[in-house]
């Protein structure tokens, strides 16, 4: 009963706010949806703390209904709960409930906030159906559900053109990844004859070294299936090449950004690979591909974050970079480390986004850091929360990020993956850039002289308690989630804690090996953190004119990073303009010159011309019809006479 309540209460609350919220005061919808999420967040912690920590493996299946039953195929809707699900319960519902609370204050002036809270709860429901799926089809339902919810929330302010464009961009880019995911599901059904996780995972070892022919090439079956699944993860988790939607998602309200980046949409891809670890463990080449994409994303996103000026975009690129870290961990076989970083990241990333929302609220909706500064003493509580989120993100000793992010770097070092050396170098350099842009955000936003107008400066104020309370709770997780849970997630108790929810082969000893790395590897993230802080302080506090002069002297590199490696421009040239040119060609040359010419303007036009003249004979007068009959009779007699004479 408890598991069904966790999954289905949010959609009930969403339906109430969406369908009946207009009949009541907005506060009713806010309190119903928020109260529901707080309740299931508490239940989620009860599930996690009452299972994985008592030494007994959590493995529960609740059969809800027979979903599809056709000849040769059957899919039940089953709630699957194990330790991996329980961890995701806590992540999704804790962050979502706090976002709901925060939104009561942040959205209090929005006339459509009933609809907003309905969308938030629907988003949570969709993610919960994804993480509790017992088969690939059920997972795909939740997968598409979070896509729809993100579209609705990113474009919530639909009268704002940039918000509508961002929502459409997120939807389209994710369709590219989802196409790969769908192909992977079709392939799994074809190869294994089932979409049930347990059936597929049990049969997977029998497909090792099996191949199939495609366009003259012999491709490994499991490698192909895993790469197709991962392409879906690339779209949802904004990995390199399919990342372009994530920064533009900032056009939605700030609470939406926190929910997408910390608990729902982008974590779905990480969860997918962890859930399907029994397949990926048998496909080392697919894991190598995951490692390469993850490492490239970590480096790429961090490099772009160095020069962004929108406070939310800096944090957005930080999310993409940290997701890259998670996929590096997945790629080297350290699935538990990836989920550990997902768990800790949820706290400090939600803290940073909601803290940024508090700053924007205080700065009269200003998001450009170049127009901020000098406000640390005017909003000291927000400043303290942002500091906690920053030190956790950069990996300050004993904070949440210190345990999980450093473990990923160590795992990359000890791995024997094809791209492990590349991944290790990329994530270490990304740690340096992460520290630099994180402290750059702090210094530009809170320190130095204010660059805001006098009118904005006069209205700077601290956010209300309803917005600050979620930040206080998240700060506890950002500080202590690592030290409290490290032993269970990746330490001595990990095998008991995870039980059978994550599969690692007998040859996978990475969780053991990462604890024996050389000292220079262990201390490298700490050194990068200090170096990034020192450089940022020197550039933005000690000598704030240096960044300006550097941008001018290295104009090409600066514009390259500022324009996000020109991916948007490249995609616009290759796909958007290409599609427009193709559409114009088809319209002018095919539609008008061929179809219209021989269709509406050709045969159809001739038919109309003939019938318009023939119809003139249809007068309804008897003597007209008699005259036509006589003409016809005369024609026939003439024909027969002439024919007979010729014969």
C-alpha cells in the first residue's frame, strides 16, 4: 500500500489542482499538492531507512493491473521497489516537495499558479512511474511523461516567445534521443521476446558474442542494444551532442529548473543505465562509449560555464558537467558511485538553483551577474546557502560532493576502460573549471561594488521564510549526505545495501580498487578546488579588470566558449536551415511544379472544365433533352451508313 501511495498520490493531487483548482482559492491547490508531496517524501525516507540499512535486501513487486495483453505479448503495470528505487524515491520526492514549498512564495503573484502546481505534481508522478517500472515499456511511459511535463513547465510562461521556443527545443532534441531508446526497446523485444527486466537480464548472458549483419557490417547484439538505450539517456540527461536543450530550459520559472536539474528529467538517463547494468556489464564497448561521452560532457559543459553571465545558465552548465561525471562512473562500471553522486548532487544543485531564485527575487528579477554585486550583507541568509551549495559542488572536504565526486575521479583512474585515461584527465580538469566558475558566480553576485541601478539596489531584500526554509533543509543534505551515506553507497556496507538492485560482474572490482589509488590521485580534486578558488578570487576580487582584458586579448577563445562551442549555430545550419531549404524545394519544385501542375492545375482542372460545359446541357427542359437524343440518333445513323458503305 505504501508503494502505491508514493506513486499515485501525486497524480491525484495534480488532477485536483488542474481540474478543480479554479473552483477554489489558489492556496487550496498549493496546499493540497504541497502537502501530498511532503507526505510521500516522508514515506520515501521511511522506505529507504527501513530497508537498505537493516541488512535485509529490499525487493518488492506490486502488481497494479494487466496493462497490455495481445496475442504474443503481455505487459503488466508492476511497481518494482528495490534499493535503487528507494534511493530514487528519496531524491525525487524530497527535492520535489521542497520545490513545491518554495514555489508557494516564488509564484505567489502568478495568476495561473494552480496550473503550475498541477504540472509540478504531474512531473513528479511521471518520474515515479519511470523509476518503479518493471519492464521497458512501462519505463518508456514514464520516460515520455517527464518529457511532456518538462515541455509544459519550461514553456509555462507561454506568452514569452523565448519560453515557448525553449520548450519546443527541449521537446524536439529529446525526441532524437527517445528515437534511439525506442529502437533499443524494439530490439530487446525482438532479441529476447520480452520486455520484462528480469526475463531480459536472465537471458542476456546467452547473447554474449552474438552478432548480426547490418549494411555489410557485423555488429554485436548487446553492444548495439546498450548504445541505443544510452542514446535515449544522452537526450534526457543532456549529454554531449544532445545537450543543447538544457541551458535554454532556464526560460521556465526557477523552481522548474531546480526540479529538472536535481531530481527528475536529467537523472532519468543515469537511472536507466544503472537499472540496465546487467546488460551493460556484458557490453564493454558500450561502456567505453558511455565513458567517452560522459568525460567529454564533463569537460565541455565546465568550459562553457567559465564565461556565462546568466546566473541560472552557469548552474545549468554545471548540471550538465556533473551529469558527465555520473556517466563516467557508469562507463567504468562504478554504478554505485554514479548513483551516490546523483544522490548528493540533488541536494546541492537544488540548493544552488533555489538560492539563485532567491537572488533573482531580491534583484527585481535580474539574472545577469554583470548587473549584480555587493549584496552579501543585504541578503545574508541566501548568501550563506549559496556558499554551502558552492563548497559542496566544488568538493570541499567532508561535504557531500567531496565524497561522491572524488570517488568518480578515483574510479576513472583505476579503471581499465578504453577511455579511462582520457576520462580521468577530463574530470580532473573539469574539477578545476568547476571551482573557478562556481566561485566566479559567488564573487560576481555577492561581492565587490554593486553594478545594479539605484532603484534595484533600494529594493534588494531577503526572501520570505516559505522560500528560505527549503534552502535550509537542502543545505543539511549538501553538508552531510556524503559523510552519512558513503559507507552504504560505496563503502564497506555497499554490497549489503545495494543487494541485487545493481549488478556487477565477478570481474568488476572497481569499488574495491578505487580505495587504493595513489595519494596524488586522491588529492588532485582538492588541489584543483583550491587552484580554481584562488584564480577566481584573483580575477574577480583582487584584479577585476583582468577578465575584461583577457576576453579582449583572447577574443576568439572567449567567443567560442561564450557561444557554447557554436553548437546551436552548427545545428541551425545543418538541421534547421537544411530542413527549411528542403521544405522550400519540395514546396516549389515538387508540390507546385509537379503535383499542382499535373494534379489541381492539370487533370483536375481539365475535369472541371469539361464538366462545367457538359453540365450546361442539364437544363431540366424536355425539348432540350429530346433535341440531344435526336442529335445522338443522327450521329449513330450517320456512323452506321458510312460504315456499311465502306464495307
